[in-house]
C-alpha cells in the first residue's frame, strides 16, 4: 500500500496539493538597509532611529504547514461489503494525504480516536514517518464500542497550537435525532467542538461511505450486530418496511451531519468503499483551487 500510495500522491495529485494548501502567513527573515523601491510600510523605525539611516524588515511567505489527520478507528469503521472496509480505506486516504503533504515539504501529525483518543503521533516530515502513520491507522483496534469524535476534535485544538490543515476521516455516525437525552447531548457536543476546531484550523471532513450503510440487502431473517453497541438483533430483511426504516434512519443521520458541515462552512468530500479514493481527493483539490482563484 505504501509504495502504491506514494506513487499516487506523485502522479495523480502532483502540483495540486501545493497550489491549494499554502503557508498560513509570513515569517520574519532579516532587517537590512532601505533600498530604492522598498515598501515604506516595512521601515523598522526603531532600527532607523538608532542607526541614523533607514532600515526595513524583510519577510518571506511561510510555506511550511502542518497537516493533521484525525482518523476514526471506532468499531463501525471495520464495516465494509465491497472492495475494503471503511477502516482500510481510511488508512489509504490518510497515507495519500500524508504523502502529498511531505512531498510538499509539510509536516504530518495523527490523532486516532474511537470512544477516546487512542494515540497521538506528533507532526514530522519524511517518508518513514508517513509509513508509521499508515501503519498506526491500519493496526488500530477500538478501545470501546462507540465513537467520540468530539474528544478527537478537542485534542486537535489542544495539540495543534498554530493554524493547520486538518482532515477528519470518519463515517460520522452521529445520531440523527435525540432518541434520548444522551444522544442529543452527543450531537450538540460534536457540533460545538467542530465549530471551535474549524474556527482555528482549515478543517476538511472526509466522509467514508459503504453502500450498505443505508441499504439493507434482502436476505430474509438475519442476525445483525451493531458494531458500536455490540448488541445482536434479529431482523427480517425481507420486509420492505424494515428496509425502508433502516434506510430512512441512515439517510437522516447523514443529512444531519452534512447539515452541520454546511452551517459551519466545513469543506467535505465523500469517499466510497466501492470506488476510487483518489478521484474524490483530486476533485476536492480542484474545487478548492477554483475557489481560491475566484477569491471565495
């Protein structure tokens, strides 16, 4: 996977990453004597007064960035009915983004989250570091049944001191409605922490989707395990009403999450387990490049 993903980052996304994600500001370089044509707004008045001749401050664009990957490794990410599980695709997407970042001269960090933060990998450069990131995602086992993305976002805000580009990779299993007080509180907390994280960082949501996330196959009576609660339930998948209720609940959940993203202005991209993960990322980069050119 590592060699394949590195090649994809070079071939499919070459140039796109650097044109879309730029440094987050300017960095001071030096003070030197004023030269004709220098911007008078850059005059260092303290140095000028001391030296008796004009000096200017020189700045350079701070190209280097930090890219943070917040990856959901909860139990639901083990689900997959086609090419690969959502967890495997998450590792491939994380590796693709990480290789793109290091080829652009940036650092990459990682936060793994299930029902709690399982691991934090500090930002570094280098291909060996990217391979570690991919292995950490692939090898992660959930410490508990549920997903607590809010804690992952709080950790991102705490450990990434400066503004970073942050990709949150998850199936975003957020309750669509307040079936009980606890579910309602979880959804409110997720939206609040997402708002804080997106205000500090350039945050992008990578939604992983399997076609059977919202579509039950007709296989008659079946024992279904909720990967996040661990409960087994016998259902009649041959009953159209059961399949319709399942689809309605799942689509309501996705609509809830996407509505939160829209309200907060969070960029989103959907990656399916039965398709290419490169094409959606390439389209995301192209979309952001067009927006940057138009000044929006």
